């Protein structure tokens, strides 16, 4: 028999009701009275109540059950019994118990702890029911992402983490020395390399960690986060928006299908998620600005080190959290805003041929204050226009020679977008802060543990 099959997973207990099984895990909670000891055991897949009745076990086993502490590790053998009243819906009538390790006084007790304390003990905080549920949803989101693209004719192309130049903006780069070749930077995005992949393979996606040295500590920002970036040859902006809608609908519906238990633990209103089905809402940037003006939503700008409200909202400014959240209050599912001003978007975005003041870009904003879930565009496929943008942005032309080659040799219309995993998980789970949506968050004030 395989060594992986000699014990039972809690999430599979429904398959073995009436049988004797062995569980291995950690003590989530424990209480006792008289001849009974109740142990709530967790094994990473779920929790089960293990009942130790003095008359059914040896004196040694019963005494062991009495002296265990929170997070002690155990091996428990007993008969499975269905019980709707029990945590997890099943109970184990214990016949044997072996202590693997008695845990020291666990620092995360049942009392309330502040954010700073919990972040310092993030490696232990992951064991709580809420954090456990969020990470299970995160795993489901990642599986949905891979399943969607792997089943839609896409090829995974791994992009480098160390890059010789910026993709989004030079002010948010993490820099490191790269041997005798000068500086290298942690990747802000795999997009430029995905474009090379698309010209080779047609439809590709990159998926991995990205890094932004933004001096921002909002509930939606991390300095290290995971992003998936599909890139498609022969796609225009309309195709890009259609794919983005299909993609987000698939993720949400997959999580609803596979993570009901976790969403219940998180007390998430799933009726709002069930509504996330195509078609989504769409609006041009210009129409969105008109809405902000009509509803007297200002932009706050720093002038002479003072925050100043500017009304009406001026065309040409990018949207921030205030504008996005106010705008999305009218919608119960995502809205795609498209055709942004050229000046506020990246150099590689294609200008609209009928109006070069705007680019063929899209941002998908989520409801419930989710913020930007997706950012993307049709890419500039014209060599001369792309070179013009590189020069206008004062970017080093030699660093982008390989990128320009894509327009020299068989250029075609192509598009893509990026979706941040953590922001998506935050929205789906209803988490209050993005730091809960990645196992070990990296923020401007935290790199431990």
C-alpha cells in the first residue's frame, strides 16, 4: 500500500461513514468534561469533531487527550459517524490517539488581535478558519485561470522575472545589479514577452509574480503580486473585451461551484457572485467622465503640498479609487471602461485611428468596491508609431530593439490584458484587505515573515 493512503482526509469522510479511519492533523480546539473529551481536528482539508469516551479507550489514551493543547499534532483513529450538529458534519468515535507533538502556548488565542500582531505571525495566522478559506478560494481561482486558458487554445509561456528595462513606468522598479551588465529590474509585467510568444504561438498566457515599487499602502496594493496575462495575435480591442468577460465569468462561476463551504465560512453573499454573468457593462472613458461630472465627483490633486478638490472632473485625468468606487455603485457586475486618453496610458497601446487622442485600452472595474480587476489594450502594431511613442516617453530605444523586431517581421493586430490574482480573490471572498489574499504579503512596510 502507498504511504499516502494509510490515513483519511477529513474532506472525504462522507465516503467512509461507518468505517474505522485514521486522521492526522492539528488540534483546532479542545474541551472536556468528566468521561468525555472533544477534540476539533483540522488537517488542511476540513475539520472534524473527535470524541474520546473514557470507556472506549485505554487510560493512557484518555490522559493524552486531556493534556493536548491548541495546535498540537495528532494521529487519531476511530469510527466515522455522520452528525449534522458536529463541526464539519461528521464525528469520530475515537478508539486510539497518538500525540506527535505537544504545541507550546499558541500565540494566536481566541481573543482579538491587532493587524500588526497578526501580520507578524502571518505564518501561524494562515491556520485560522478565515485565512484557510481565503487561501482555498485563491487556489480555486488559480486553477480556474489555468483551466480556462489551457482549454481555450492558449499556450503557457513563462516570462523572465529579471528584465533589462521597464514595462509600465520607471518610477516603480525594483533595481538590482546584474553582474557586469549593469542594472536589472524585477518584472512589472510579462506582457512584452507575451507579445513575442503570441507572434510565435498565436494565443499565449504568462502567469507569475510581478513587482511594483509603488509608495502605496492602500487595502488594494502589494509590492509583490501574481498576475496572469494573455496575449492574442489577430485580436482587436473588441475581441479583447469579449475574452475578458468570458474569463472573469468563468473564474467566478468556478469558485461558486467548488468553494461553497469556504464562501460560507467567509459569510460571503453568494447571490451577488451568482449574478456575475455576461454581458458585463461597457462605457467609454468619455462617457464615464460625463457621469462623474453629472454626479459631481471630483478629483483630488496635490497642489503646493495641499490636497485640492477639482470640479468638474477634467477629461484627460486617470481615474483613482474615489472615482472608480463612486462610478461602480450603479452596477451589480463588472463594467469595462474603454478608449482612455493617450497621455495616461502606456507607450505600447494602440491609438484609435479615428481619434489619436485616445488609445484602444480597457479597464475592467469590479462591483462592491473591488477596483480594477483587469487592465489591457490592443497593442500598437505599426513600427513607426511605436518607435514614435518610445521616443516621446524618453525610453532607451536600444533596450526595445527586440520589441521593435516584432513589428519588423510579420506584424499583425494583437491584444492582451492582465488580471491580478489577489485583487480578484479579494473581491470574490469579500476580504477587507489584499494582504489576506496572498500567503506571505509584501508591502512597503512589511517583508517579514
